[in-house]
C-alpha cells in the first residue's frame, strides 16, 4: 500500500494482508493505539518524514515499530515538542515522552476526591468520638452524683 506523499494527517484504513506499507512524507503526527495491530503480514514499513509529535501519544507507534520494523523506527525523527525536536524516536525514554497533560488532571481529581472523603470521614469520626466521650463523662458524673445523693438520703443527711 503506497500512501506516500499524499498529505495524510491520519493513517487510512488498510487491508489486513498488507505486506508493504509506505506512509512516508505525509503530515502524520501520531498513530491511534491499535490502528496497525491487524497488519500481521507486514514485511516492510516506511513511515519517516512526517511531523511526529513525540509526546505520550506516540508510545503506541514506538512500541509497535520496535516489534514489527526496528529499521523503520531508526528513521523516525520528532518534530515536536521542542525539547525532543529532531531526535530519533527510538532514542526517547519514557521521561522524554512525558505524561499527557489531559490525562493528569483526571487522575489527580480522583485522588483529590478520594483523599477529601477520607479526611472528612476521619474528622467526622473524631467529632463523634469526642462528643461520645464528653457525653459519657457527663453521664458518669450524673450517676456518681445520684449515688451520692441516694447515700445521703439513706443516712438521713439532707
């Protein structure tokens, strides 16, 4: 399948029996996870000369190429973000690929709400325990007072 130099911004639908895939010299910035998994008959892949955005979304393509076509991976260079511009994709580590900013707030919010609920539960528990202790002291004091009064009445001391 020769899709080279067609200004593609997305990987097109491909026949599963594709043996050679040419996607070089397009406008591809990433490949959606799973988009190339059905291509089990591939013998050759050319995917260089695209403006690859080497953030966490490129990880699928990197891992797929490591498994399927390591030579193709050697020819891919990053266009963005700036810190990795012109670096070969195969050399990038997980730290350089970074975490995607839009994934981070969701996880942070999950932890925030979980932690907030745990803290609120702990505060409510402490308040209830404090209230129970205060009430029990009053109750013990009242019981002691009533026993003292009962003894005074029995002994005739008013």
